[in-house]
C-alpha cells in the first residue's frame, strides 16, 4: 500500500469516526433531554405510549420520537464502527509499512558498515 493510499485511508477513517462520535454524543444529549421533559407515565392524549428506559427511568414518548432517536443512535454507532474498523486497518497497514522501512534502513546500514 502506497503512502498516498494510507493517507486516503486515514482521512476516510477520521471522516467517519468523528461524525459517528458526534452523533453518539448528540444522541446522549437527546436522551438526557427526554429524561427531563418526557412524562414518566403513559399519556395517550399526547400519543406518548412508547416506553424508553433511560438510565433506569422509564419515560414515554411517541412512536415518531422513538424511531428518530433509534435511527440517530444506530446510524451513529454504525458510522463510528466503520470508521473504527478502517482506522484499525490503517494502523495495521501503517505499522507494516513502517517495519518495512526500518528493515530497509537496517539493510542499507549493514551494507555500508
């Protein structure tokens, strides 16, 4: 793998890791907000009948709110994990490339000694 390919892999990895992590943080903020503002009992008049357990407390939300928060949480986790996987591949390839460079330098040093 060339240095340009490694650089591209690093950029793609960071491009996925950072938004994934940001999405997870925003999802956590929404959960805390829901914990403070949502009713702790079903409210059929407001269509808040879908339970969500947040830090051991059950709050009731609408089906739409449940879908939106689930989508945000699961997509953020997915994006983060793909970025993490690519980052691990990058580190493995970069480490192998560095080991090869060190071996070549040692071989050159031995030839000149």
